C-alpha cells in the first residue's frame, strides 16, 4: 500500500453527436492530474490547486474531487483516513471536454489506490457521478464513465446503472478545437427541448443504432453518416461561433463526422489518421482566427486505457 500517488485522468467527448447523455469516449490529451498523500489527520483536504486561475473552491465539501472522495471514504467506513490533495488542472474549465470529470476520476482512482484497491473502476462510477452532480447539477455518466474506464462507453441505463464498453476502429483519430468562448454546462442544458416529435425521435434512434453498429463493424462510413443530431445540436449550435461553417470546413478537410463535444463550446471530428486530424484542427483554427476568436486544439486517438498512475511512493 502506498502513502502518496499521482494520477492522470483524461478528457472526454460526451454525447458523440446523437448520443445525448448515453455515449462518450476518452482521449489521450488533455487531462488533469491529482497528487494525493495519506496523512495521520483524518479527513479530506484540498491543499493546492493549479491551472484554474482561482476558479475552483478549496473547500473540501464543495470541490468535486474532495467531495467524491469523502463519499467514497464514508461508503467504505474509512472516515478515519486522512488524505491531502493537490489538483493540477491541465485542461480548460468549461470546455465541453469533461474537465470536472477528469479531476474527479483522478481523485477517486488515487484514493482507491491508497486504500489498497477495495473497489473496481466500475464500482467507483457512482461516486464519480456524484462529483458531476455537484459540478453541473446533473449526475450524468457520459464523461465520467469513459474517463474512468477508458475507451468508448455506452450508458444503456441510469436506473439501474448499466454501462457497456464498446469496440471502436483502432485507426480512429479525434480532432478537437476549443474556441475561446464560455458555454456553462448548466446554461447549455436549459436550451434542450423537454418534448420531441416522434419522427425526430425515430431519426435519433436510427442514428444512435447506426453509430454503435459502425463501431462494432469497424465501418467508418456508417459511423460518419450516423453522426447527426436532430434533437440537441440545433439548440446548442447557436452558442458556438459559426458552427455550421466549422462543420463544412471539417468535412472538406477529410473528417468522417463532426459535432459538439459535450455541451460545447469544443467541437470535434473523427478522422482516419493523425495527419488528417491535424489538417482539420488547423483549418478550424484558421477560420476561428478570421472571426477574431482564439482557440486551442488537440489531436488524439481514442484512449483505451483511461486513468494512469504517474507515480506512487512510500513516504
């Protein structure tokens, strides 16, 4: 059993266009890191946060990392344990890339390791969802599940929780561009219609089924033509600068499919290889620059590993 551990957890793309709240996948970069140390003083404490520009609370009850770890200790009957946490944010907050999910997952994986791995990653998932509820008001799993389990994930059911890891074409690359605009998740969820037409629901069901089938069949053409959303994307697209032009440019540059990552403002595209993914991000960034909008870009394969331990030691 270790006394100190540093864990990285990856960013995630949730919804994957047509799979609102039920589909998500992990990427290699960006991500967040947590350094956690056991102490002789019971309780969970946030000692330091970097990379957040002072936006995140140090109060253990209100920070998603520490609050989820507190719930984990309570569940295990280990409230006698003392844990000091340093959170190092290496990904933008409010990006639509699962920033809170990455931090929470890194903290839970670190705590679980320091306690001798009493729970499996899947058993940690409900505690990660509690962190999401604190962060954005809804305990959805389409960010935390892929961040925790790695790969491409389907949340088949929330009650009861039923999570399925999906296969995916190994050559699939993801191109991500994060425009420098703010889209709070809580606000983005308010734009979503509460009732939908049956014909739209049928279209959406067909696209979700087509996307999942494409993943199983390694059929990137089927994946691409299934990446259409008639329910959520039309409402959220207005929050992203020139969204439909960005999609045109991505497809012209060789994208398999294009959409909003999570609640935005990040957008993503699938590509057949890294070179095409880089070409897509360059073209999108050029267009955003022409609109006087700054941006950050990331290119990554789908991350099948999920969190990784960067260091552990006895102190």
